[in-house]
């Protein structure tokens, strides 16, 4: 019996779940990629939150809970940094970027010694969002996370307007719309958990609303979301604001216009690029971004199109069923590919985030 169109092989789904479980550390962290030189030994809140959401969605709730618990432990560890960031913001004397929380941590929760493009706010929104999704799905008690949720809400309420690096560790001089979307989704989720005091619950709700208003007022050009405030370009990550983050309702005209712009400027045969000026490993297509586009189409009720994005993403698996970070079938800047191979080696394979997004989109379409 042949699989339905857009259905990954049972072997790929089984491998993806097993791989993520096998590589999750004893602390609960998800390694970004076990062998890639630049990622080895680190876990990102952003990547990990989407991985946890994928595992939660397919029923691996223990794995998701372990990651969310790890996030909470890391946040508690840096309570002093968060307190300083909040106090300095209130005094209009913001903490320097290099003293803010990093985007990635070692598995034991440390900052790590490697130099990186570290100040990013998106992951602190996505961990709150993933926690909210997990609690809703599985009826998990959110109370054990209450102190870490409170700390994270304080940090995001105080910091959301700050420029920082984007999902791709680039352009810290800008305020990125995908980052704002992650913050809005996280604050909305936190307010709904029922673990905040009345003031913080109001702060989270009101700030989330202000962030969405800011996005719609300043982060839209020609009817679609843009890469950063002041830009006119799109970014493949923007599809996440439609689904699964649900920051922009799928029926909103900005949602449909954004998806159309991504497909016009960044999608080729259902493989999605990060952004038009991408030179990283030559600017290939990313399976995880195809899955975000697929989730957005599914939210719009366009499941046949969503299935085509899923089929493309699943087809990028190696013979060992490992999914890479990106593939070189259609490069935007082929002349730059070799310089990255020389610097960091072959493209990250497997990338756990890619596997998780295939799981998540497959569940959305076929559950």
C-alpha cells in the first residue's frame, strides 16, 4: 500500500523520534547537531523549543518536559542577570548586549567559552510558547515552572524593543519581526498559564498586544511582514508567525500576503531559502523552513499544498535518514559555499530542528 502524498516514510518518522530522544542529554538539553563543528556541545532555546513542540505533538511528552525543565533551570541560574537587565532598562541605562542572556548554552547551562553572535531574544519567547503548547496538549501542571516563567516575562517585557541578532545570528543592529513574533507568542502563552501574579499577568498580556501592534504598524510593507523594521524583504522564518506561533491569525490579510511573498521570493519547488541575500553555505534551501511554510498553509486550510512542502522536506533525508540543515540543490550564492565548508566542514547533518519540524508538520497534516 503506497503512502498518501506528503506522508514521510514510516522509517523517517520513527528515525526522527528515536534520534531526538537518543541525542537529548541527561540534563534535558537538545543538541543542535551532534557532529557539526560550530554547534557541537550547545543547545539553543529557540531551536530546542521547536524541537520540544514537535516531540510534544507526537506524544513524546516526557522528552518535551525534560527540555522545558532544562530551560527553566537555566533561567533560574541567570536570575541575577535578568534582575540587572530589568533594573537597568527601568533606569534607561540598558545592560550591554554582551551581558544579556545568550542564545545558546552548554548542556550544563553554562554560557560556553566560544565566541558567538549571542544576544538574541527569540528563544526566551519560544520556550514560554512551547511550554504553553505542551501544558495545553497534555494537561501538565505549570506550577513547577512558575518562577522561571516569571523571570522570563520580566526579561522580555523590559527588553522586547531592543535590537538583537535574528534567528540566523545576523544583523544585531536591527529589530527583527520574527523575533518580535516569538516574544509576543511567549508572553501570550505565559499569561494563559495561570502562574503569574496579577501585575505580571497584565504586563505579559498588554506587552504581547503592544508587540503585535508594533509588528503590524512598523513591520509590514506592501501588505506583508518584513525581515526587520525598515526592511522591505521577507524572511523564511516569518511563516512561523502564522503557524505554529499564531501571532498573525491565518485569516488576516497580512498572513496570506506574507506567505505569498515568501513563495514568490524564497521558495523553489517547495524548498524554502532563508532570505534573498543569504550566502551561508551558498544560500541553500532549508527543510525546516519548508515545514514552517507547510504549517502556515495547513493553518489556512490548504492541506494539499502543506503536504507538498512536507514531501519536499522529507525527501532531503540522506540514505541514513538524517535530515540536514540545508541542501545545495538551488543555491542563491554558489560562489560562497566552499568557504563555509572550509571553515566549518560539511553542512550540519543531522540537524535535530529539521527532524522535529517534519514530525510537527506530519502530525498537523495526518493526525
